[in-house]
C-alpha cells in the first residue's frame, strides 16, 4: 500500500502524532500550498509568491496529489544582482532584498510551505553558491535549491517563459530564444517536448556601466568582438554610444546566425558554450524571453547601463531581414522563472523496495535531481538506446554520470528476467561506467520491480556503491526527491517529491 501525506517538519513528533497527521492528510480531497520562486542570476534577481492547489487522485488502495491550480499572487521588482569588488555576490544585500520582498508582500517565512531557489551564471560559482545556500539554510528541507548550468538554464527558460506550454497548446515546433545578461539559450520544442538545447555567449550586459567609475565591464565575448572590429574597450572609449552600438550590432549578427541556422564564422564558433542545437526539426514559431526580450517586444524603453537595448534593436532588424518564421511572445519575458515547487510525501511499502544491507549513512538524502528517461524499460529496448537516453537526459540537467541523481523510468510489463537484466546493465553502464559510484544511485520506478532491479544491479552486475531502488512512484522532468530513513515497523521509507512549477501563459490562449 502506498500512503500519501503532505510534507511538514515532523521532528519531535510522536509516532501517534505522525500517524494522526497522515490520516488527516489522507482524508483531504485537496491541499493548498504557499510557494516561493527565487531566481538569482548573473545580471538580475527577482522572486515571486504563488498559491498552488493539489487535488487527490485515488487509484484503488493508493492515491496521489496532482497540481490542479497555480496562481501568482505577488511579484518582486527586478533587481540587478549585487556584486562585491572581488566578484562575489553581495549576499548581505541580497538577503535584505529578499527580506524586503517578504515584508512588502506581507508574507512570513513560516507561511511558506515549499519553494525553489534557482542559481544561474555567476551565482553558481562555488563561493557564491555557498554564500547563497546559507541564506536559505533554515528552509533547506522544504526548498529545492538548483544550480543551473547552460543546458539546465535552457530548459528552465523554455518552461518558465511559457514556450513549452505554447508549443503544446499550438501543437507546433517552437524555437525558444532566451537572451539574458551574459548568454543566449536556445531550446527546440516539439509539441511541448524539449528536443534539444544549446547556448552561446551573447547577452545584454556583456558591456555594462558599474554605476560609479564608468563603462568598466567588458566580458570575454564582447572583448573578442571589439578586437575583431578594432575598437578599444577603455572606459573612455566605451562612453561613446556609437562604439557600444557597433559591438551590439556584431553580437546581434552572431545571435541571428544561431537563430536562423546560418553557418557560423570563426567568432561564432568561439563563443559557443555547448554543442550545436539539433536542427532536425524546422521551427514554426520563434519565441523570446530574458531581459533583452523586453526591448524586442517593446515592453521596456528605459536603459540600465548596458547594451541590451541596442542589441535587441539589431536582433529585431536582422531577424526580420533573414527569416520569415513568425515571432511570438510566450507570455513571460524577463520573469521566465519558476513560480516555486509543489511537494508531497509518498510512503512506499518495504516489500517492494531495495535498500543496501548496510544502511548506515545512506539515508536520508535530500534534493536529488530526477533524470526522467521517459522509457518503459519492460519493452524490448537495446541497451545502447537506454544508455544514450540516460546520457541525453543527464546532459540537459548538466549532470555527470557520477553525480547525485535518481534515474526514473516506467516498468509496466511482466518482470521478465532477460529484459530486467538488460535494463540493469544499461543503467550501470550509463551512471557507473567503471562499475563504481561514490554517490548513492537512486532508482525511482513507475512499476513493481524495485527490489528486483536493485538486486540485479548489486548482486549480479556487481555495481560497487549504494543503490536505493523504489517503485510505485511517478516522476516527471524537473522533479527532485528526498528519501527518508527506513521506518521499521511498519517498514516504509518516506519519499518527498518536489516538482518545479511554472506559470502557464498558454492557459490564456
């Protein structure tokens, strides 16, 4: 039996109190959560509060909650991310901004049930990420804190902008272009499914004024453009608007080359940050998000000491001259971010899971990113195809095979040994190519083969390292999981599933 209850801090509660709370949640038909989404990037930071409604869906003796409603109730101003002279994010200033947002929204920290903190760009550097983690230490159990490299940032922007929802609503192939302060992220989306992502170093704050001395910020790709054009990048030279415009126009050419899939010149290849986008599908719609998109769609006129406005003007002009693909606003531009996270707890029977014989130090684990491979491994699938899919999904999340992760898949067929063994070998090859793992491998299975799969991986395939294999759970892309310690009796482990949530402008189409 798979019981389900809402996640709360139960430290200090008696077993009777926990059982009573679980029974109360089980009796509810719907639950309303207050959630916060916080986006901290290289150029800008902002947050928002949302209300999420979860509805219980019964299935025999088990049940689960699904999101049936989401409403953004307050949005913060957009703040330029504060940096100290040594390049560190000013965590104290950031903390005061967040406190002010809670105060202005009339929300107390204890009122928030769950949330998501997304770090991108400079914010993911180790020293910055550590300082920011300390700001949310007290919420660590109920917040998802995700550091997004280039590919995950592409995925988050595609969802957060509304481009994924737009592609699904219009049953169309969409090329989403997110132009931020330092990078541009591409996502090719087919009928609501992201097929490929890519990133390159073009952004609106590659050249920027520091607010005091002058035009002192010149990032590497802007410097490469200036060198190519024979332009000096001293503070005095960059104070000339025409000099900044020439750099912006050349950056726009490089961006449009990527958008329309024209051959990249030497400089275009130098500023690529990932492998090229898969161009097997032709876009029917182009969408934009990010700070530069505010100028592209004419929703912002004020300049903020950077080159975003001339960059947008040049992109708009050059794209119109080189492409007939219609451009649409997906709904969320500079605010293309998460609105928070939903979460719920599933208790899974100990009879259908696999845990290491020596569990000391293995559980609990928190905020494990889910690699949802989207395959039913009970089908007759070659091992090479399974390995390829796992690697593709890990790449989109910026995860290495050795990383903390949970591989999620479906098993709806019979537990035939040859196919189980094939799947186990493929999983081992994908996440432990040398047969060893320092981090616990978590398997999250929509099916009833958790214990068998765990035993195959460790007893027959000889995978060295801890394996936790749990079945009866349904996970999706951009989920995170917490797995608690074994509770014995009754022999269950609590699993908290945290799903990143996005606003859905397509609801208004």
